[in-house]
C-alpha cells in the first residue's frame, strides 16, 4: 500500500513512518515466505482493515523471546523495532511468572475499587521519578495518556491552547493526532481539535534551525509571548522514530520559557523512557523536569497494554473532573506488568548495561558512516540510534528506495528494524540484548550495505 504523498510545489515525496513503496513487499511475499504463511497473510488482508504503515504484513509470527521474534516457518529475526515495548526483552520469564501468578488471584478491578498491586505500582513508579512528580493516573494506552495530560493542563492553567512540534507523534486517536505533527495521520480526517500551534522542531541535521538552539528558542518564545491562551507545550523529549536529539541548551531554555509564561511542560516519553537512552527517563539527560510525564509501551513489558501519566501533587485539586476513566484503569495485570518492569530494570542493572552497549553501538555505527557514502548522518544515545541516508546526491524518492532495499536485505538475513521518514533506519533493540547479538546485527547491517553498493 502506497502511503506517500507528493508535495504539489516542490515535487518531493514526503514519507512518514515505515515504507512500502516499491515492488519489494510483493517480491518478499512471493519469494521469501512459505505457502502456509502466504495463506495466512491473504486471510489477514481479507479480514483486517488496511491502513498506512501496517498493511500488507510481512510475515506471520508464532513466538517471541528475548531479542528475537520467530515466524511460523521457523525463521528468527533479531528485532530492533519491537514497537518500543521490548525494553526487558520479549516473554521475559520473570514477568511471565508474575503475570501467571496474578491470573490465579485478582484478574480485574472494577472502577470505584482499588487493589494492592495497583497501589504498589503507583508507589514504585513515583519512587523512580523526580521528587516533584508524585501523582499518577493509569490508562491502558499511550494515546489516552496524552489525552489525560491535555485535559489536566487545561484544568490547571485555565487555557485551552497547546504548542507542539511538526513531525511529532503522540498517538493515533483524534485528540492525539490533533496535537501531533505527522500529516499521514490527519489525511481525510477533517476538522480536528482547535487551539494547536505547531512549530518547527529543534532538529540538528537538515532542520530549519540546523542546530541553532538560540533561533529555536527565540521562535518558541515569540509564539508563547503572542498568545496568552497557550497552556501547554507538548513534546517528545527525544524524537523516537527518526532519532532527533535536542541539545541540553534547548531543553533548559524551553523549560525556562514554560515557567516564565505559565505554560505546563508535557513530555511524551511513551516510546523512549524506562532505560532506552541509558537513564530511566530521557529528560534526566537535560537536567530538567516536566510538569506532566506521559509513559506507555514498554511499561507493560511487551505483554500487557499499560500506560500512565505522572504529575505534581499540587495539581491534585480537580476531583470533580473526570480526567481519564478507563475500564482497565487499575488493571491488576497491567499494574503487575509495570511493577515488574521497573523491578527488572533495577535488579538486572539494565541502565548500566545500556551505557556499555551504547559505546559499542556508537563506534560500530560511526565506522559504517565513514565506510559508506550512502549514510549522511548517524545519531543516537543508549540503545536508540538512527542512520539517515543521504538525499542531496539523488532525489528523496531514490533515498527511500535505497532504504527499502537495505531493509529487505536485512530481513532476509534475520534483522528487523523500523524505517522512518522514508530514509532513516531506526535501531532500537531490547535493553537485555547480548553483546554477541549486537555484533550479529551489525554484521547483517554491514552486509546489506555492501549488497546495495553503498560505498563511493
């Protein structure tokens, strides 16, 4: 399914998220999966609504464990995508054991009642947050966490407008796409939530500001100073999909501007928290604190959907407002998953493990950068990295085709990852990955670049 759009003025292709533009997907299904898989993929295409970035599917899975996903034909892929839920690896045995035990006891908690494991989870979650973040609301998914944060910001400030960044992603529900910056989610949707001011993101490679933090902050302050109905700045601390990493100067400046103008800072760390960057939360790299923190994805350990917001005690004055009522709000299973994820990160010293792997991955990817002229930029931290393929020597369309070719070569050799913006290879392995698995993944990536004749 082609989910690009062509800019009427420039003629360039604008691509968001994973790619499926050439005949490669059809060739993959025809030549790289068995007949049983083909039959199931046909049924999948028959019964599920088709949508951008998901359809048609690549393969049919039967198992996931550790760093691997495995198809029904027995093919194993090192999964460097994982939908950002696999911080503790797939099917973590400690989590499976605790969830199995929980299933023998309380399996559901109806609203107006609470349960011990939900309270333990909330207590644990606030204990790993900065001291000022000590109030929690739980929800089954990240989009809903964004919705709660937006409602709370309106209640606290009495202002209904929000500033967000172009190209940001905050979820796929109508309120989330209203504040998000990816156009593919807004196609054919008509009027969305009013009061959203989008500004250019502080991108350091080929961005409007080209890493000039002063210009980016000047732009932000101009917007905040012109509209006193802006009550929140919603942003990804680090842009996950194509791995854009703002500077410390930018985030400290932005935090100061929010305080100055009475604007709440909402940080969306749904895909990147819980050790992904080498710290429990990405904002810790910048010496700042949000007013509202949104979490999700990996909080459920890759098994149970679980998300949350964490915010300040002084905002606990709106008991007469329904900020976020969800059927599975204090799910004993979701709470047990979240509690166990936090325990595993601490007990297995995953933050230190990530910092060690970061050194290896950084050196290996920089070596690829020097070796292959096709690579324009390498950026990342912890176990979140992006490889951007150059577009200035050819057209964007050509770079997209090259990215797709590399992706399929890697899939054939057993490495799966996400492609973002059409030409950025995003690498996001489990935090529990072994050194040997990392080395294997880099060997596959190198071989794929060789096969595409990426050297000058």
